């Protein structure tokens, strides 16, 4: 029998996880005294922090409320419109207010607000206000245009209108967008009149659309009319956008935007949540001072973003399908033609290249506005930068110490540490976020480099007026290295490098606004090798994937040397060369094992199996992974047992092997909070209840590492309490998700941490550490290049290795190297033509050998 030589390694990893997380309760511990026991007692390896389940729920609710309080971004507060006065009488608008994840009138009345009851009744009565947005099925398809469900202004009757006079201290208008797993946000507002699955006849605007050429993440006609209606009846209008991604917000600052209204005095953005947790009402009242920051760049016109050209179906029916040689889902492809210039990396870099001179746009260049004269290129294209968010107070930040000292030579293995003093200079208590970015030296035509990259962040404690807090932010010098996959600097090496020159470390309010900076120098360039072989000229793993765009499609990746000339164009209905067809045919549902012969993971040597060495799983508790006792233990497994361990999942891990003390353990979904599946778990687990955490974007926007750890620990505690039957405890958790918001139209953006890999990986690593401290392993997902839902099952993803390593794989790398995650979930797409879950380069060479998973 021929078995791959890493089968035992895979088995041992699964068994190590099963041992480490055998979760049992201890009824003798007080709150916050749980975690891993020094020695197992009667099969107990981990103990909960709480003696009663109710205590756990109470504390988890407190953490959730803090995440909500710190995760809602205040984008605008003109004329100090907020906070509202005590007892303010408010009118709340928007059909989406009927959704519990958007609005709850009870949460406002609890905070002393008087909420217009006529509007609540109006929106709750579908016969008066309409049915709202459409329901969508879960699937692997492209959405056509989708109605927002907003009520037409013509439906507002006199009973509603006459109620405004009494509740006129402020009007709050909610706009809601929701997509999700299996479906991306529509980039069109056209449909065929009956189906929300796009097809050849999707050519008429959906109800409420301004135009079929608009998209789902801009305000439609009904929403635009509503804003005017509210503006005409109220002096103070507050806009709240609840969405799994940023929305177009030009209407908040551009007087010539089609939806602009002068009485919009304040605006917020938030991910979905249970709004019974009083987050926004507390902020509006002033009990909570907003401290959240944007985790995506709010650019003005989504159609002008580099990713618009190559995403989803390429804005053409089946436009992302190869025209030849393949069938089913294997026809679909996507090209990351923008390279590393995604999100703020593009806008901040191009803004520097374009300069600060006044900018004039051509007629019709920006969709939705007639404005042509702008302060500069950046202001024309960006409404709110990455890391932006307002507060009710003001802060100063100053660098008080740097290590090493400014203007000194960098040590390639060193760490840059910056101490920042933050002082509350306003009149109310609040928290502030410290953001540290870096700028590496760039040579035109050389290695691609963004102008600024987030290096670290931290958040203050609650600061009273006049109070200060000194925080340390730091990153390794190595973190500033760029991955030169095609030897752009001509030094004969392909890999991680630091070019010689000046390196600038920037203390910033957001990705665009600098507070202070420190310069360092590097006299000689530095190479970083990913293996012990320091003689190699290349550490690349994905050359075939990297070179597809340039060698087969005949296009360039976008380059800082010529943004305009290399700006991506759509790759519609390409023809697949024979080598891609051959590769895809190898990775169909059935794979010929002979294809593995000669591969580095292949062996024809049979491992030892079925031995009786008298070693039980509990005997390995606390042993190093490389301890020889592991090998003797694994030698006891039969081939059938090994096969089951590595192939049987579906929300379970491990198998029951009583003779070895190995047990089958429950795994659960999901990113918004653990839940079980009735057809998979109910008869084994029993009743199960866990905290619903809302959109992961709330935690991301908090920029709070401690909150991320607390969330993970709470989830770990909930896993220990589990359900009520035989398999009641939860050992594995299918989260967190760390794919990036490459495009605002990504269907699962609300389950991730935004566009930056460092923020994503760092917060996810804290969740992992918190959960693992309570014995739960986290399947960090979806590895990798899974930034869209359209045709996600089998879509061929093409990107260059620099963008893979610096952006899309970087967040996963941090969860491994900093978080120590013990589990990883691969994605359903392909890296090139090879299924991600079967990629030796991805899972062995990169994940295991380079990162040490």
C-alpha cells in the first residue's frame, strides 16, 4: 500500500488538538479562575471561568456591549449636532427598522428618548409601507440587481406626516444592506422582472432603482427621496448605515451629489448587531463616546476602484467563465490584477503620486455627482480614509520615545518601538486609537510598494478630560520587507527584501493624516530567506499562478510607476490554455492517485500501524509535539482509523477509539457566534445556546486587542459548558475569518475584519489565544484567496505572489505565528487551477514549513 508520507503528521496534529481541548467542567472554581490545568484530574484538562452558566452569559453580554459601543463609527458630526439632549423626541425612518439587527425602539426608550410611535406602526404594517427587501437563497450564483426595500415617499400618509411636529428634535434615517455566504453584493440594479439570479434577460431596473446601471451599495431612488423628504421636515438629520461593508458616502460631503441634503448633520456606519444592546442609543445620548475607526476605505465611486474591473461575473452574464474545455464551476475565474494596490494601499499611494494640486475631473467621470473641481486627486476619490472615526472629545498624540533612536541604522533582526503619549484635551471622557504606519523606500519601476502600511495599533484606556495614557506600538524591521516575486530590483533574488534607503515610521490619525514621523536608514539591502537554504535565488512557491496574467492573458499587474497606464481592465470570457484545462481535469471530484507519484509528498513506504504499545492519549498530555512517544502512540493506529481521523469532519473532529482514549468532539459554526446544526448535532449535543456576537466588523472597528481576546475566551467558556447530552462540549470553532475585503461587494465582508491584513490577523490571533486558553481550537478561515462568493466552489483565482504574501496570506500567517492557532480551514476556490485544500505549496511548504503550523 502506498501512503503519503505526511499522513501520520496530519493524524498527530488532529490528535494533539483533540487531547489539548478535551473540555470538562469543574464546579469548584470561581469566576476567571479557569483555563488549562497543570495536571489533568479524572479526565479534566480545562475548567470554565464560571460556576454558573448564567454568570457566563452575563459577562459575555458585557463584552458584547463593549464591542458594540466601541465598534460603531461616527463619520460626521457637523455643528456639534450630537449628542442629543436628554429626553429628545425623535422620528426614526427606514423600512429596515423592522429588522432586529438594525433597530429596536425599546433600546431608545430605555435611554430616555421618545420615539415617534406612528412611524414604528407604519413600518411594521407591510400593507402601508411595503414588504421590504427581498429574501435570497444560499447558493453559488451571481445576484442580479436587488431591491433595497425602502418605502416610496408616496406611501407616507397624513397620519405619518402629521406626527413629525411632535417628534422633531432629530430624525434618524437607517439604510441597510445585507448579503452573505454564497452571494456577493450586486454590482448592478438590473434584473429580469422575476428572478434575483442574474441571467441573459436581466436588463430592467429593479423596483426603486434610479438606474439599472447603479449598484447595490449606493442609495437608490426611494432612499434618495426619503432623505429629501426628511430634510424638508427636520432641521437635524442623522444617517445610520448598517452594512457588511462600506457604502458610497459622497452624499455626506458633496453638495452636487444626487442624494446630498444640507440638514444631514451626523452619520454613522455599523456592522449588523442585536441593537437591543443599546450601542447606538447610548452614543446618541452621550453615555458612550464613540471610538471606532473605519476598517475599509470609503472611496467616492466604487466603479472607479481597481477591483471593480475584475470581480464576480465581470459585469457580464457568465463573463467570468472560460469559453472552452471545462464544465461546471470549474469554468469560473477571477484575476487580482491590481496586485498589492487594494484599499488604502491604492488610494494613499496614488494620492502621493498625483500630488496635492487642484484636480479637475472630466464630465461624467464620477458617477452620481456633477462636481468636477476638487481640492486634489485624493479628496476627489476618498470620502473617509482607513482608520477614520470621530469622537465627542479631542485628543493629542505625541511621540515620547523611540527605539532605536531616530536617524540611526536599522538592524535587520531588530524591532522598532514607539511610545506615544495620548492626552484627552476635550471636556468628556473617551478612548483613542494609536495607529503606526511605515513607509519603505520606493524606486520607480522597482519593487511595488504602498506609500503607507499599517505596522501596529493600540487603544487607550478610558481617559478623563486632561488625563494621559502612554502606549507602546511596535513592529519588527522584517515586517517592512516587500516580497519581490519577479526580481523587480534586479539583484538576482526573488523573495522578501528590504531595499536600501530611508524608512519612515509615521504616527497617524488615519491612513491619510500624519501626526509625527521618525526616519531610519538602511545602508545595504537585506534578504530574508523562508528556509534554511540561504544560497537559493528564489523562495517563490506560486510562479505559475503569478505569471498567468502577464504570460497568458497578456496584461500587466497595476504598477505605481504608471497607475493610469496599468489600471486594470476587465478580463471577460477568457480562453483557457491547454495546461490549465489539464490541471483542472486533475482536480475534479475524483482524482487519480497515480498523479501524485513523484511529488515531494509521495512515498511507497508503509508506516507502522496497529501496534499495541500500551500508550493512551492522556499519556501525551503536555508532551512536546516532537516527543518520540507521539510516534509510538501513532504506530497504534490502524489505516482505517487514520483515514477516518483525517477525512471525517462535517462539524466534528476526531473519532471514538476507546482502546486509545481518543474521542470524537463537536465542532460548531460560526463567526457571529457558535451554533449547532439540527441534522448534525441535535441528537448528540442537545440544547445549545451561545452568545450572538453580531458582525465581526464591529470588533474590527474597535481596534481593541483586549476585547478580541475577551471575546475568544468567552467563546471558549461557552464551548466548555456546551449542550446537555453525550457530546455536549464544543472543542472546535469554525472561526475567525480573516479573508480581506478586497472589494466592498464581497458577500462575506461582514464576517471578516476589513481590508488590512495586519489588523485582521492581529485581532483574529487574540480571539484564537482567548479560545485556546479555554481548550478550544479555532479553524481560522478561509485559506486562501477567498475574497468573493460568486462561483466560490472551484473558481480559479489568479494573483501574484507579492499580493498573496503581503496581503491575502498575511492575516493567516499572523494567526499562526502570533496566535498559535491549532486549526485552519481551507477554502473552496482554487489557487490557479489547484484546489486550495489540496495544494502542497499552500498547506505544506507555506503553512507548515515556513510558518510552523
